[in-house]
C-alpha cells in the first residue's frame, strides 16, 4: 500500500510554509447561499400573497349581488336593487260607504195581557217625526181592532159611538168587525167601513159610525194614517185633517187627542189590526 505524504496542517499556514488564498473574503459562499435563500423566501411569500389576493377578489365578485337583478322579497339584507321591469302596485281597497244614520223602524215588544198601561222603555217621539214606516196598504178585507194594553177588548160600535168593549155574541162580533179600505181622502191611509155601509169618522174629536154625506170634510174625518208604535205589531192612527192627533181610548171611548210623551198615552193609542171576529 503506497504511503501518501501527509498533508500539511492548514491551521498553521505560516509555520508550515504556505499562505491562505487572499483572492476572496472568507465565508463568501455562505453569504451567497443565505442571500439566495432569502430572495427565494421573499419571492415565495410575494407569490402567495398575490395568489391569495386574486382568489379573494374572485370570491368577492362571485358573492356580490347583481345590481340589475331585483332583490328577493324574502332574502336578507337592508338594500334592495331596482328591477328592470316595474313592479305593479296593488290598488288600495276602496273604503266602504259609511252607513246612514237613519233610525231603525223596529219597535219594542209590549207586554201582553196587562190590565195597566205599560211604560215604554224607548224615548217618546213627537208626532211630526212619524215614528216607524206604515205597513203595506191593505186590500179590501174584514178586520177587527184590538187594544194593546187591554188585549181582551176590541173596537165596538155601541149607540153610534166606537168604544173599547169585550166581545160577546154574534151581534157583538159583527159590530166589532170592519171593512178595511183605502182612505177616502188619502189612498195611502185607511178608512173603516161597517157591514151596513157606514164609516168610522171623528166628529167633535170622538170616533163614531156615520153614513158618508159625500163631503170633503167627511172623507177627511174618516181617513186615518197608520204610524209606527213602540209596541211590536201595533200601529198608531193619525188623523189626516188634524196632523199630530191620534186615536186613543179614554174611559174606553175612542177619541182623537194630541200626541203626548207619556207611557199611558203611548199604550192607549197603540192598536193591533187582527183578523175579523165575525
């Protein structure tokens, strides 16, 4: 095995007769390597930052709403975008017409079979107000007229006068039955005829049975207009030639008296037209 000459130790260059290389600075290679690594690291970081920014920009563009598309009415967010086509607006619902303040024509129910005059609960009206609307005009038919506060008593002709009596035999029933016809002075009102051809008319404000004398005064005295009553199914009868005066019973005699705001008057002047007794 050949013997290699020993290498001169380099840690003692001057003692061993050789001099170190002075053309380059010691550690230059390491510096170049470190600089190259630093540059590569910076380049990698810059590249990563650019790629990340570009990716975030793409995400922002894809997430941004299209301003030309109308926003969903149910979608979240506070900003809405206008639509290309106008959205039709619903027309407001028209207000209902306000009902008129016309008073009701209904009447309260009266007690039946009471022997004393009941006091109506509703406030009394003046006769000029003509409470309630009149019932339909009757055809020629036979009827009887019954009191409201004395329901067992009917209009009855006795001694030429019309009184409020209880019904007896057949003769009494015939005298309590009248032919209800159109008013002699006003066809929208009533006149009461008897079976023997007479009419009920007021004279000296008392109701009586008399024959028609053909005068205009008789026609007016024998005509009564139905008005609404405070008792269910009942009417009040107002004179044609004496407006404001109504037929009422007083001491069981039918007479014409001015309207009064009292419960007694309201009950005495209320009558029900029922089927004929005869």
